[in-house]
DNA sequence: CCCTTTGGTCAAGTAGCTTGACCTAATGTC
DNA sequence: GACATTAGGTCAAGCTACTTGACCAAAGGG
C-alpha cells in the first residue's frame, strides 16, 4: 500500500475528529453562555430529535444509538429540569409521547444560535463560498447510523 | 438573526459531528478487522501521540484533555496488553518515558490503514480532488485544544 | 539553599452508560 | 376471538472510564 495515501487518510481522519471536537466544545460553550447549564452534547441530539413533533423513548434510543434505559434516564433528567414533558401517546397506550416544553424550545434555539455562531466563525476563516461545499461533502459521509458518537 | 443562516450553521454542525462519528466507527471497525480488539478510539489518539518519540503520562493527559490519573490508567491498560512500555526518562528522574512496543507500532499501522481505507471510500463518494481541500478546511478548524472529544 | 513547580501515584467517588428481568399493550396468526 | 409474539417502558444492579483530593519525590528558580 502506498504510504503517502495512507498519510493523507490519516490526516483527514484526524482533522475531521479534531474539528468535530472543537465544534462540540464551541456549541456547548455557546449554550452555556446563553444561560443553559448542566447540558451535554447528547442532550442537544435529543432536542433535535424531539423538536419537530416529539417522540418516544424507544425512538430516541435508536436515534442516539443507546439502550432504551439510557434514553429513559436522559428523558428523566430533561423532564426534571423542565425541558421536556411526558404525555400520553395518541395512537399507542403503551407508549408515552415525549415533547419539548417552551423551555426546551428556547434551549433548542440557543443551541442553534450557538451552532450558527461557531459555523460563522469558521466561515470567516475558510471563506463562505466553501462552507456550502463543505457541508454537502460532510453530509455525504454522515449518512446512516445513529447520530451520537461512540467514543 | 436570520433564520436561514441559523439553519445553515446547524446543518453544517450536525453533518460534521455525524460524519466524525461515522469516521470513528469505521476506523474502529477496521482496526478490529485487522486483529486488534479491546481498543477504543481514545487509545488511537494515545498511539498517535506516543508514536514519534514516546512521551510522558502528563504530556499524554494534556494531549487527550483528561486528568493525568486518567492518562496513567490508560497507559496501565496499554502496558498490560503489551502495546506500550514504561522506561526511565533520559532527562528527568521523576518522569517515566512511555514508548510503543513493536505490537504498539503494528497496531498504529493498522489504525492508519483503517483510516486510509475509510478516507478512500469517502474519496470515491465525493471525488479525490475535493478531499485535499476538505482536509485543509478541516485542519483550519481543528487548530488548538486537545484532540479527544468531550462528548 | 529553601520554596515552588512539576511528574507521578494511591484512594475514593461518580456519571453515564450497560445487561437482565419483568410488566403491559399492540399486533399478528389461526 | 383466543393465543403467541413483538414492542414500549420501567425497575434493579453492575460496570467502566472518567473525576476530585491528598500525597510523595525530583526539578528548578530566587
């Protein structure tokens, strides 16, 4: 195998992982700065999943790539902090529908603003024109599988 | 704030985090396929740090963004599995120099090959010409801070 | 020479997951 | 419509990769 090709792959992989780490840090920091403390990136992924129309604990578990017990525990925590509410499920008496409260939506907006801020700073560094391309390239790679990283 | 700009930022952030998660999974899977089991991505970052000329536990801790106790524990584990060796430090009697063994170097090569493989698959999807640009863009963003993600 | 800093270890605690057992409601299958 | 299987959720216990805190010994600066 060609060593130089190897090195390119390694460089890309490291850059990708490290830049994702920076992004997560910046979003987290931005969310804290907007007044929402005690939340981890996993919560953000949960918010994003629940935002459109709510969802079940099991659905959330699949989306995050964790067990349903872990997802339930995460929902307990968010419920205790007032970000989500558990209600009856309209079509399934076993299930409970987890929905964002107004506080949850406010927090989601804060996370979006923080993400936009971080992306904006990046855009300044590499140029706005490349950001669209970058996003499309990354989206190609992101397809399939749960959102939450395994590390 | 312009909502569409917000959405762009969110899209980029999600694509970045999700694609990094895919990358980590693929590398991990490739390393396992090459016969090295029981290793997590954090170990890979440790290997990369130690590969050039070894290093101290404290240095590793700073590189990974964890406490030195956590780094020491990680080194214990790698030592028990035969991937690293602790020796005396040439210039500092307090410190111990942690170096890769031959098994450790073999594992590092496997991880590099796995990363190259994953990057190669990606390169096929988006085109080889864009990969270089992508890498440079990501590297700009990755600057500063420890390598290991916080999530 | 101290005095502070730095590399490392020991001990204990914790957060965020896991596996396993179980209950109840929905969904076939006949 | 009875029955078996599947699926959503909870309770309980355990584990692992971290953490904080206290401490020791060597290095290094004034």
